[in-house]
C-alpha cells in the first residue's frame, strides 16, 4: 500500500500564502477584520499570507471555515477552489 503522505514533497508555502490571500480577498475581508474574527493579530495574518509562518491546525481550520474553502485546496492538494 502506498504511503498516503508524500514526505518528499513539502507543502509549497508560497502557494499556500497566495491561496490564503486569494480566499480572504474573495470574501472581501481585510486582514484586520480576519484577525478580529479569528482572534489573532493582524501581523500574524500577514505572515501567513506572506509565507513566513504556518498556522496551527486549529487556526487553519478556523480560516477554512471563515473563507468557505476546502483545506485540501488551501494547502495545494486540489487545483480548483472548493
């Protein structure tokens, strides 16, 4: 059985940041508004979108729910937004 996790292919952080920003912009929310809703600082949101840091699983889950997209799409595992 093939390993489900492809450990030799790390997540593309630049693509992740770009998709995160795309999802936010499609909702029409500012980074300040997202930080208020999620309960984290605005600079942290910017660091996510600029691929400087990666959100924790609970924050990632909150962002996916806020933006109405799939975690697979956001993390680059799907080509089209769902």
